[in-house]
C-alpha cells in the first residue's frame, strides 16, 4: 500500500501522522508538541491541505523555543499533509529565529497566517515541496537519506526517466522562459541538465546555460532567455540531481530526438491515451521490468495510431511502430514524432496471415528485417538477444460483422468492425473471444512471439468475464503487474468502466486466477487497489437457480411490462412452463448487465436470457433479483461477477429479498384483460399481488391469490413489515382513484388486479390531479435496502 493510498483513507490528523511514519519506516520517534519528533528531523502534520509556509511557521515556533531552552534541534524540518510534503534544512531558517522584526506569538496554537507572511520571504527559497501524486517516491527517498546520511539525496536523471523529467522541466522551467519556441525546449533542457550549476559538464552543446549573478539565463542562436520566476527552477533542481552520471550522458544526448515537442491534440484518435496515463504506464513498466528496461527490450506497438503510447520512450532505436492507416504515419512524420523509431504500415490482423492462420512474412514483405530477426532470436532464446515487449492500446470493438471478412484499409476501431483473417483462420478454440479485436491482437502475438512480454491496455473481459472462459484456457501468461484507470481518461470512449494496463509474461504460461491492480481515477491519480478474480462458471450466481423447462403451451412474448414483442428475429418466450407464475430475466452475470437486464414479467420475455418462475424457485428468484439490483454499478465494479452464496441463507434474508423485490421498480408484473399479438388477444395474469382484495379495497376479485397464499406462511422482519404497511397504503390509495382515459389506456388499467408497476406509474402520472406521497414507502424501502446491501458481500454474492 502506498503512502498516497493510506492518506486517502486518513480521517484524522493522527491517521496522517501514522501514514507517514509507516511509509518512511520511522522506528525511534516521539509525538509531543512537535507532531513527530526524531533526532534527525522534526515533522509538523495537518489533516487537510495546508500551505507549506504556514506549517513551517508553526514548526519554527517550536524550534525557536527549543533553541532558547538549549535543547538539541534537528538538522532537518519537514511539514506534511494529505497531499504534499516539504523538507528544509534547519540551518537555512536559523537567522530569522533571532530577527526582532518578526513578531512571534506566545503560543504555538496561536500561529496565524500573518506570521507565515512574515517568514515567507526568508524561507520559501529553502524548502522543497513534493506533491505526492507525482513525487511520492522521491520524497520518501529524500527523507530516508536525510535521516541516514544527514543530507537530502536528489533523484538522478537516467535513460528510464528522461522523458518524464523533460515533461516536468517544461512545466516548471521551460514555460517560464518568455519567447522560447516549443521546438527549442529540448536544446535548452540539455543545456540545463548537463550543467552542475557552476560549469557545463558537456561542452559544445547548441544551447548554453549562463548566470547573471545568481539568476540562470539561457543562450540559444544569439538570443538570451530569462526566467519569469525562479520558484519553479529552484524547486525542480531541489528534487533532481544534475548533471546525470557520466555513464549516461552520451546516451541521453543521443536521445535528444525523443524530446521533440508534442501537441496533444495531434494524438487524438478513437481511443487516444492521454499522456498522464502513458506516464503511469511507463512508471509501471519501470517498476515491473526493472532498471534500464528501455535498453534491454525491443518494443513493438502494432496498433500505434499516431504514436502517443511511445512518446515517453527514451530510446527510439529500440522501438518498432506499425499501424493500419498510412495517414497515421504521415501525421507522425510531419510532426517529427518518435524520430529514430522504425515506423511502417501494417494491418496486423490481416497481413501475412495465410489460410491456415499461420504467419508468413513473405506474403507482404512489409515487416522490417530487423524486427523479423529480433523476433526469431528472442523466440529461439538466442544468447544476447533482446527481449520483445509488445506495448499496445488496441481497439476494443467487437467484430460481429462477417460481411467484410477482409480489411479494406480502414481503421476498424473508428469506422466499423470487420472479422479479420486471423480471427477466421487462426483462433480455433478461443470461443467468443474471436469476436473481439483486442483479443485478436493478443491471440496473434501469442502465436507469433510466444516468449513476448505483453503490456496492453484493454477491457477486463479477458481476465474475468464468463464469456471468455475458452479464451483463458488457450491464452495463459504470468501476471506481472498493472493498474486500471477510468475509461473517461481515454478520449473517444463512451460509458464508465475500467480499462486495464496489465503486463504479462507469455513465456511463463499460468492460468489466470486472480490479479491485483492499482486503481487510477479519470485524472490518472491513485485512489486505491482492486482485485479481479476469474471464477469458474459453476460457482457463478447464474448457474445457481433451478431453471424449469418450457412446455408446449403458447405464451405471450413481452418486451416490457404491458408491451408485446415486436421483433420476429430470434424471438423467444413463446412457450409457457408447468406451474409458471412469471418470467425472471437475468441476462449476464456482472453488475453492468444486472443493472439493466434484471426484471420480472408476467409472461415470457422476447429476448430470453432468463427462466420461468414457479412456487419452487420463487425464493431463489427473489434472492437473485435483490442481489443483482441492490448494489449499483460504478466504473470500477461493473465487471465484478456475482457468485453463489458461501453459506446457508436464513429465512429472514430470503423473505426480506422477496418483499424488496415486490416493491422494486423492475418488478414489471401486471394484469391486462387482453393484449393484441400475432393476430390474437392474450390475457396477462398477475400472480405477484402481496395483498388481498379486502386489504386494498379492490372492487372485484383478483384472478390469482398465489402471492398472498405463499406469503401467509412466512415470518417477516420488522423492516419488511414496514415496507408492506406503506405499500398497502399506496395500493388502497390507487383503488380509491378515478383515472382519466389517457392514463387507463397507457398503463392498461382495465382490471383490479393490476401490478405494482402499473400502480406506481399511474399514481405518478396522475399527480397533477391527485397528490400521492411516495416518501413514506421510499423511506421504509431504503431502510430495507440498507439492511440487505451489506449482506450481499457478507454472504459472498459479490467480492469485497
């Protein structure tokens, strides 16, 4: 667990202190007036974001008092809150402690912003601020070095972080240089980093760093550039060490072409990966693959678009990029994107695939010989061969059209999806995964480069979806690490769901059982972690209930509560079942589908994907209905799979679920005298009425008393009884109304045994004429929901 993750969970200032103590690994410390006190460093903590100078003012008050008393003071001071930390050498602040112009309060608790304003001009240039979203690791290293070595160790600039350091340099320094063209940032950056602050470490660079007194100035092409503000410059070089180690200098300068300016708008495609997300991907790759991975791996992105996934790479001579669209290549060349990389047009799912699904590079001769050789050497595990890293953000569309089996030179992720040659000829045994473009990419890589490391963005279907069980039997790899990020972090994607950046070692095939990922929000900020589990089908909730068989009695297929089917293609729900009282639709087994496709009707459903309800399985239907609808889908949990209960269910839980189901908005059971369908009139009988005619004041008899008879044997909880009592009032209120013809016709109110869906809709439609107060029922229903919701997790229906 990271420091940032612990801080997100912090509720008090003490929680903040404990989070930092844990992250830094402090052993010998005290909590006194000084929030955290060690021999080497004192900490001032706040439980909410606070300006560093305000926190330092309070900490310096304690330092001043300790100094007066002759107590030992530490060499370092640190201030911390939920978002950031800042460090300062105590010696830099000592002169102001005796300054008689500074008005110090008599008590530390009375420190106000006025003191901070007095201190700011003296100390702001001496402390280093670390925003934890970006610099958590740098901060922890700096604190540990301050404790162990008595000095702050700055972050070195290496081939692995060159691109990221450059981007931060542009934001903190480059953009403060008035009049500099973005095309010149790279030259000025190298002049700055190849300098130790006094003299240049590398001579004859095109740009030069000079000094006017203590102010840095840059010289390029006969023009002098000055900084608008020194704040960003000082803070940047308080975090990073310069110049880079001598062993890296030549290599870094040769990578100058990789730092050409980027206009993010030029990189927007169908599923454009924002550079903040790319940054996180490169952090993950460095953590998983280790130091100098960009030198040790050949990278191939075979769906590179216009290259935004590679712009953070620092060694383009090891990068191969291909795309289906020549226009993408033209854009990259015009923008000088990834200069030094090998870029070529290649339709990965169709080129060089023969009729047997095998790969034959001679078919198109498009594949660079160097890449062919690298693949062959890596596959043969030739001594000295570089490993292959497949780094991709493939299209996510589903290939459902069989009419365009061959590529027509268009980007299918943008203008339509075709079934590819590789899917048709090379994916036997992959099941439904052969219809998904991103799994087609994975499958070809699996066949073509069986020793590759694969780092891919994509939906989580292939990890835990029920429909991808066959895919997982064929495609197996060792999970190395990764994160999931909100789909809204990608331009062009609709909906709210997780996109994973997962790293796999395909040379070590292992069944995919469970993976743990970091979680990033739509701004690519860390918010926690998440476990995704691949559950065997026979443990899923969808396989739990008894599913009665249909008989030969004709049934009315519905598409809504009181609407008959209008489709003729793949029409279902046209046959009844012995003893049936309704239809339970329960398509899919995850939260995303459950929220839309869970409903109960009084006859068959035209699209199927459910089963008939009878007296024997009603309790299971009620439990499944409630479980599938109680927990609302979020972008992160939408692919979580419902599981069978892990313990015996109590009668109270079952009965609570039944009452919750009866008064839910997706209980579409209804009673209609006749519905016209297929040239005949069909009656609709409602078996889900929880009250008798006398209880609700009905004027005629109900056609079915099934539910009241069934529930007469049940013992209801206090919460369920409260819902029933308020529901009964609304039923009685309905039967006292006289509705206009429009409402009667719309909701088909010709019978007295109408269902909850009809009653609720009719009363709401009639609000202009007769006030109906739904609040009492809603309040009791919400109380029942609050009681049931935790049990969904406690009983194992969903993972925690």
